[in-house]
C-alpha cells in the first residue's frame, strides 16, 4: 500500500524528494514546496469554501493548464465579491461598480471584510487540516495573505522560502472559471508514495492572459517593479502565446473589454507622468509589453534571479529573446483589436 508523502517521517520525505528530483531533473526544494501548494488547494477546494473560490494567476497556468513550466510558488485566489459583499453587489450581474463612489464603498467593505474572513474562516480550516495531517507547519495571517510555513527537508539557494503564500482577493467574480485537475510535480516518480491532488475551479487562461498583459502594460507606463519575481508575467505571456491562448484572448473582445472595465474601476493607476492609465485603450490597440530604460534594466535583473534559482526550469530563454517575443505578441494583439 502506498503511503501519503506528508505522513512520512522527515527523513523519508527527504529521501522521496531526492528520488523525485533525480528522476525529474527538478530541485528537491521546489518539488517539496509544490506538494504544499497542491495540498493547500486540496484542502480549500475540498471544503465548502471552494464553492466561492477561483484559483488564478501563474500558478494556475502551471498546475491546472500545463502551459508554463516555471515553478510557481504562491497561490492566487479570488473569493467571489458576490459572496463577501452581497449587500452591495445586489443583482449587478458583472459585479463591477458603475460609479467611482460606488467602487469606493465596495472596496472599503472588501478591505474590511476579507482579512476578517481569512483569519476567522480560512485559518481555522487549515490549522485543523495541518493537525490532522500530523506534520510540522505553522500558519500566519498578514491582512489578505495567509502563509503556511512548513518544516523543509531540503534547501535551495534561499531565493525560495519554505512558506506557501495564499493571496486572496475579493474584488471580482473570478469568472470565467471551470474545474480542472491538479497533481504534484513529483506524482508518479516515487514508488510506494502518493502525493496530494486537487480539483479547484480555475480562471480561464484567456482571462489570465489579459490580467497579465494589462499588469505588464502598467509597468511599462510606470517604469517601476512591484516586488521580486515580477518578470514572471513576461515569461507567462510568452508561454501563453506558445499555447495559442494569446491569440484566442485577443480575439475575445468581450473578455478584453470586461477586464479593462474591471481594472479601470478597481485598479486605477497613473503612469510615470501622472496621466491615468487607460485600460480600454490598452486592450483596443495600444497595449505595451516592452519596457525601456531603467525599467528594462530592473526587469532584466529580476529575470536573472529567477533563472539562477531554477524557477523557470527548462523554459529559461535569454532575456532579450523574451522581450522580442513580447514585442511580437503586442503587435499581433494590437492588430487584432483594430
């Protein structure tokens, strides 16, 4: 009978990860973190909370769609705004505010309610699950972010911490989304050992393309990074293009405009010159995916760090090649919008 990975002793987990690393060519510390990512998804979507959650972002592209090979260490989740603020959203089908004052009321409510929901509902669920698993892990909450700090049996360079972050948002419905199966990268590589599996509801990859493309667009206009590993968005957009999803997203004008409307209301930004970022213009032929000057230098450095720690696995093309691909994608997407 096979033994669940997380029920093994620390020594046996280390040995199992070593076998999986040898057979997959992937670092043991990344395989271990991946187990905890899938376990977290299994726990959340196997509970009643899963009815109102959507798994999204780069990790969903890797784990649910298989269109990117980079290691995605954190979990982005949307808690349906209609569930957290039904009193405000009412029968608004798109769940997008119609005025700026309405957006302020909705956002204020979400900022107040979401951290309370994370600490009062999510944390007890995961604490109980960790206790039932009998493993060494601690939890902590920082506002809308929930962390699982696990006892690592292997270590990398230090760039990837032994902690899984679940980052919750609640200013959208997360739609379109549908259930998809998720397994661990180490699944099937170690005889006599089973790894967690999950079936979360996952944001459709076409929306993820537009979410990432517009985030890149904002960076190009603002000329500043937002934390480490921001270069992942450029890598992901290119991988989405490889899978044909960029063209499919570009052709879906209703989806592009829906993302633009949502971001214009909930994520209003200003460019480096102080001008408002026009999301509708971005999805209608003016999308920018290539930064210039110091912004490009900073992005290249961030990308280099990701490559050095093995996060991009076999997909680590040269930075300039990545940028050339993004320029081509922007040209095609912009042409499709005209």
